[in-house]
C-alpha cells in the first residue's frame, strides 16, 4: 500500500503487472496491466494491491526534494 498523500508536482503511474486500487481525491478505480494514470497537481492519491500477485508500477514526476520524499517513503530513504 502506498498511503494517501499529495504534492505540488503532477505525477503519472504506469501499471506493469498486477491489479490495484488507485485512490485519487474521492475516487477509487481498479487498475491493471498496461493502465496509465495521470495524477493532477495537489491531488490526494495512493494505490494498494488487490490481486494475488505483486502490483508493479512505474511512476514519474518532477523531483520534489529529499524532505518530501522521506515523508512519503521513510523506509526507502535511509541512504
């Protein structure tokens, strides 16, 4: 689960494999292989796995700085 968060930068997700539930503001949508999702600036968003296999996705946005990255992914920013 990627917890619900927001940031100034627009963001795109591309689902490589698996099934997920994408949260954008007050909407929830099932996503799966090959789906591309656009997240507008400052929209609350997150995603969770809802299938039996791993949910693998790529995401791209303009860098928003180490402090914000640590607040979103605290375990991955120890280096």
